[in-house]
C-alpha cells in the first residue's frame, strides 16, 4: 500500500519550489547586506591607493603581500545615435558596431509575419513558478 505522504504531486512540488525560492531570495538579501560593509571598506582602501598612486605619480606600488597598480578601464556609450550612425556610414566604420540582433525588435517583426534572413532563433521551454 502506498503511503499518501510518499506520493509526489504537482501541488507538493510547487509548494516546495516556492519555499525553496523564498529561502534563496532571503539568502541573497542577507548576503547583499552582509557584503555591504566589506564592499564599502574595499572601496575606501581602493580610493586611498588610487590617491596615493596619483599623488606620487606612480604606476604601481609593490609590497610583500601584493601590488597595487593603475589600469585604464574604457567605457563607451552612445549619446547621439544619429551622429554616431552618420559617422559610421560616412566613414564605412561598421567595425564600430557589434554584431547582434535586438531580441525585442526581432519578435516585433516575427509577430508581423516578417522573416529576417540570416537569423537563427532557438526556443526552449523553461519552468517558471508564480505565487498566487
């Protein structure tokens, strides 16, 4: 005879899924809060080292425990697409563009029954669980 508690049902699995997800989300919140003072301390220490390197006009500082050094990080954002695109076209500078398709724009074309040549689309079904 099968014990009722041993029978797996969708109701039990959904309940367990939601409970486990809640636990994960709570851990994420706690983790973020626990890391906050550590990240703040790292930011302060990094700022001190940054000021020291700049003040002493150094590229790096070595110690027995490690090395601090300046490294340029480049971040590029477009402030005016019309100007940027005009430059790209006028100078045949298409290497400035990244090769990807906007998923939302593609889906708009797809809804209108338009097929975009040269684009491969894959779809996977994923399970999502919502709370009532």
